[in-house]
């Protein structure tokens, strides 16, 4: 493209040859001026070649599967648009819903996230897991998060590229980017969208295996962006155990034991670690948002 595009659309794809051509045709028909980037994450079904022939402006190829997050990062690095829309290549995210995200961003929001309805989740287990993730993330950030794991979103390119170094290579880029933007003080909006059933390759996320991984990711994100939200309750738990044990030994044996002292010391150390972690987290965003 000779002119700088206003909109870039990034599609991470792994073995999506069945759905990608139709999706690209529809995107090109609706957004003829947009820059369309496909990141082929080590596909074995010719996804990359199909993307080139179907009208993608740029195809980034990984020699082997690195991960959805890595594909997102490479797509963002290759994008030239002021706004980047990220959407799956499996047919779940509808091109006609992009306009909702762009309108929702307006001039005030840095990112708009497509919020899926309850019936959009594949199973009751995944639906319950997402409710838990959303509640935990809302507690950590102090903001209501309607859909933490949705990969359908529009974002200001400049701001998103500032947090690329924080994003993991796996499937948790939506989690990390959402919480990172809240931590950096950027306004984020959640927009209800309709999501179609999956096409193409089967889902690469396994609820049991990846559920524990997502919870661990949330804890990692919490300790990175709002450490005191984790360390303060942990410190309080150790303090309560120490106090409880001290009262027990005082009334039964009239002693202050080494175990009570150890629990009080651990409580203090955990809280001090939280303070240090909070200062480190603040340093991560010292230059975020500066022109």
C-alpha cells in the first residue's frame, strides 16, 4: 500500500484454509482501503499460500507453530494502520461486527473489546470458567471486565505496540492486554457482539489444561500490574494464622511460640515484597502514554 492505511486487520491463523478465503473476500469487500495482515502460525494445510491468493496485503509466516500471542505480536509489528482490529481466522468473528468496535472506540477509548453472549461459549464449563476469569480480573484491575478472553478487539496501534513486550506467546494475549491497558490508565470499552460457531480447525484450547493455565496467568498479571492486590491478602492470611496460633498457645500453655513468630515474620516479609513489586510495576509504565 502506498498510502498510510487508517485501519489494519490482523488475523492469526493456524490451519484455517477452509474458512480463510471466504473471510478475506468479505473483509476486502467491506473494507477495501484497510490493510489486511494474515499471520500463518506454522500451518500445514497451505493457509499462507491461500491467504496470498485470496487478497491479504501481507502474510507473515512462522516456520512452526509458536503460538497465538506470537502471531498477534508479529501482526501488530507489521501493521501500519492507526487502528488495529484483531480477529480469529476460523469464522467465529463476523466482519460486519467490526464497525461496532470502531464506533465504540470513537475519540475517547484506546481499545474496544467484543463481548460474547453466554450462548456463544462452547460448553457450560467454559462459560463458568470465563465468569470466574472475569470476576478475578475485575477485582485485580478495579474495573468491570465483561469478557477477559475475547480475541475480537480494536485498539489504537501506537498504544498496543507499547505493551508488546508484556504479551506472552500463547493464548492469553487478550487477558494480558486488557489488564495491562487498565493498569496503564487507558480507557477500555466492552461492546456486545454476535459470534458464529467455529469453522476450520478445531479449537486449540482445552478447558481443563488451559483453565489452570489461565488462572496462573491472571495471578501473574495481578502480581505484575497490581501486586498489592495479591500480596496484601496473602500477608493478612499469614498474620491471622500467626495471631490465631499465638492466642491458642497463650490460653493453653501461656507461651509465645517460635511458630507464631515465624508466621508474623512471614506476614511482614510478604507485605514488604508486595511494596517492592508495586514500585517495579509502576516503573513498567513510567513512559507509557508519553508522546
